[in-house]
C-alpha cells in the first residue's frame, strides 16, 4: 500500500508570502531613511550630499537600523482582531503586567538611542554636538551637555511613543471585515480591499501632521521635565550627566568634579535640534508601523491565485489553516476560502468533488469549521445570559433524618381554658384590633439598626459622587459602554475578529449558492437546511441581544451603537437572504417547513432606519 502523501501545512505557504510583504514594507522604510540621511547630513557638496555611494548611503544604512528595530516587537506581538473587554480599565489590568509592555518600551529606547548616535555623528560643527569639547581659554576637555540633552530628549520620546503603541494597539493587523464584492456586482466593479500602496498614501498626511505636533509639544515641555527634581529621585539631568561621565572617563581625561554645569543647555539651537530630530525619529517610527500594517495585511494571493494553489494537496493545506491554533493563521485561511467561493470556480469544483479524505469530505470539514465559528456567537450570548450560579444552589441541603421515638397514642393536652366559652367579637372590635396591630407592627425602616441606616446613606452618597465623577473625561477608563460590552459578548475575549465571522458566513453562503450549478454529487444541498436554521437563529439572537442588553450604570453616553456587531448582523442577513432566494423553490425537497422559511425570510429582512427627529431651534 502506497504511503499517504504528507499534507503541507498552511503556514508553509503563508510564511513566504509574509516575507515578501515584509520586504516591501522594509523598502518603504529604507526610502524614508535615505531622505532623512540627506536632511541631517552636511551640505558642503551638492553631489556628495545625496550620492548613495558615500556618506549619504552609509547614514541611510545606519538610520535603517532604528527603523528595523521596531519590526522586532511588531513581529513578536503580531495579532489579529480587536482587544475586547468591558472597559478600558479591564484592558489595562489584563495587559499592564505582561512582558509585552517592557519589551515594547525597551525596543523603542534602543531605537531612539541608536538614532541619537547617528544624528550626533552626522551633525555639522556649527551645531556643537560633539561629546567632548575644550574648556574656554584652556586645553582641558570637558563633557558637552548638548548631546546629552538631545539623547535624553529622544529617549523621552521613545517612552511616549511606546505608550502610543500600546494604547492604540499598533501590534494589531487591521484586516478588512468585508472582503468580497456585493452579490450581483460585475467583474469590472471596484475591489473592496484597498491596495496597500494606496492605503499607505492615505495615511501619510496624517502621520506627518501627528509627528510634527508631538515633536513640537515634546520639545517645548521637555526642558522643564529635564531639570525637574522632586526629591525622591534625582532629576533626569543629574542621572544623564552622571551616567555619561562614567563611561566617558574610559576614553577621555575629565576633571574630577562630578557636579552638573551651572549653565543649562537650553539654547535656541538645542531646542531646534530637539524638534528636528524628534520629528524625524517619530516619522521613522510611524512610517515603519504604517508600512508594516498596510503590507502585511494583504490578500492571500500569489500571481492572482490562492497561495495554496502550488500545493500537491491544496484542499488539505487550506484545511490545516482553517483548523489552525493561531487566530492570524485562521484569518488568512478564511480570507482565502471566501475568495475561492467568490472568484475561483475551478477550486470550488475541486472542493465539491473531494469526497475521499480522512475525516470526511473537504466540504463537510469546511462546513464544520465555519459552523463552529458561527455557533460560537450563539454560545457566547448564551453564556452571558446564563444566570450566575450560587453556592447555595450548588450544594442543596440534605434533610436531617427524623428522630425515632415511641408512637404517640393520643393528642397533646390543651393548655387553654376549656370550660369558659370564648366571647364573640363584634365587627367594630375586630377592625379596631387590626388597626391596633398594624400600628404596633414595626416598619422595615424602624427595624434597621442605626448602623445599617448609616451604611445605606453612605452607599447612596458614594453612588451619587461616582455618577458625578463619570461625567468628566478623566473617568473614561471606568465606563462600560454599550459598544464595548456587546462587542466583548459577540466577538469573545481577549481578542475578537469581525473578519473571521463575516468570512465564515460569506463562505458557506457562496459555496451553497454555487452548488446549484457546480456540485455534481449534491452533497452541499443536504446541509442547506442546517445552514439556514443556524443563520436564522443567529440573527434572532443578535437582534434580541441588541434590544435587551441595556446600558450599564457607568455608561453616561447611552449610545446604542456598535458598528462591529452591525457588520456581523448585516453579513448574516445578506447570507440568509441569498440562501432563501436561491433555495426558496426547493424548500420541500430540503425538508424545510413553511414556518421555518417564514422565520428565515423575516430574519433576512434588513432593519429599516428610524427617521431622526428634528430638534426645535
């Protein structure tokens, strides 16, 4: 018996594609480094100031190192999908103590330090950025504080940039949620996915403006931070001067005095160099991140074909990606799957006819993976709506066995007066007794002790103060908005990708509709009933969750909006509508009852937007 051929995993095709995209991003970064090399270099010669085989080329290669350093945390911390949590404070608690934070800060500081060395080395003599200078009227050497200040300023920018990196989640690969054209669109219609070059060009103006603002603000505020001494820790100036002097004594002969100079290095030329170098460094960081994000999130195609086309077993390689453990691998595999369902008829027929495979036919395994993704929405909604379990319900009390004793032979003896007949009460006396008992019965407020009343008053006061605090912008991290809560429920935690959910719905819809004319064996039509039922249930549960979720008491904005969930809901409605339209005439053959078809049509109906009320002026 011939051995079963080895199925190449999906990552064997995805990794070379990522390397190619990474090379394109690196080329953009190097082009920027060459421009910055010309700007910071001396302009003694018009020809040699830009000629690549010379100082300009060497500086460009050196400047590429700080940009390349940023690729290291981007590759190491790369992920797909949004960071989902109920509030920003929850997100901070999850990620503040991870190794990702010190690694990101460390790589940015290394990049800033190397850039400062290249900038100081490239500066002209009139900028006075040499590490060592001669004392006036003497031949004795001393430290120059201007390059020390510049390096400290760039390291300060590195910490700020790392904070932006972590806050805005630069490590996320922003894949488009909708990747296919609308149903019925022609081949000549515009592509949904924006090319990476066009996407990068769109971001470039905003990057320039943002870098300029940060550099100017930091250059203006850092002099105060540089000399600030709170007493607990020495100032940045003292620490930077002492550290630089320690390693400088290994190469130069300096004076024995360790005190900082009396003249502060706040000359206008230093502030100018700070703003210039800061702008160039922030541009290098931002362009590196933007180019990486734009070019790595490309279509999984090679020569206008799916990247698994060159595999000996394309379906097996695609299935290994769909079942992968990492979300980014699965995201690219689902992207390729939905492209096959839209564009490549030959691969679709190959999937329909591939029935002799371990674990079931290719279609059955693809359907199982897609349905698992779609059913995950229902599972997460059900887990959220499940009432919290209490300890009392989990441990029911076991009734004590009755004490066995002698059997009772007679009724117990009455202790009341059995000889005097009870006096009948009139109506007035009965009513009076009831009123008397009601007046003497203590109310719930009077039953509370003074300590309990004080606790309730304090809790009400704290809640009132909290509501006042939530109205200020500084309370933003503690607000559980409607959008964050429903996104965490529908997409899951800690990461949730809208694109994978949309691709799963779009893929099963397109494969099912195309099976009417391309599936020779009719295997897909057997599963159309379960697909319609699953999508109908998903739409109904999503709409019920949107209507009944309500607002958390910390949500002061009270906006019942969530674009991420709306995209998923719209994809389910579109897919369900296409299935009902294509298979409506075959409902009896599919064993779909009239009530099920009616529910599917109702669920597929797009929601009508309510007209906005015109406010009176």
